[in-house]
C-alpha cells in the first residue's frame, strides 16, 4: 500500500474510540487542541449572528473571551443586558436573538478588542 504525505495513522480504535491524528491519543485526551485554543490566541473577541441549525431563529455568538468562571459570569451579564436567554458552552456564549451591536458595545465598554464576524 502506498503512503501519501498526509501522515496517515490510526483514526479509530475499538478500545478508545476516535483518535487524534497529530498526537495519536484519544480525542478526549488530545493534547494538541489544548495547546492552541481557537480564537484565544489573538486576543480579539468575535461576535457573529447565526441561524444555521436553529430553525431560522437568530442567535448572537461570542467567541474568544477568556475561559473559566469569568466566562459564565460574562454570559449571565450579557443575557441580562440584552433581556433574553442564552447559554455558555464549549467556551462560546450564545444569546438568543440578534443583539450583535448591543453586545459589541457592552464588550468594548469592558475593554475588550471586538470584531464583528460573518456577514
């Protein structure tokens, strides 16, 4: 069998499930994803509006805020400022409704570098 330059390797193990092709560990114990958190490397908070997979309903998504317990508190304060519901999961804050401008102003007041992402 001919090997190409992609590295190949183990993708799935019956013992551990899906495997990371880079560090060759189970995805749950992958060390390469922890080394570089997406969006956190440049220090810019990105705010976008998404409707995909939500039955056409708009959701404002905030990515790039520092994680930890402060993220949960920021999510709570953002939801209160917008007067709507939402959630914090996987390091991303989701606020129900189209509140991009309001959230960008709120984040800028707190000293974050903010960019609007998407269309």
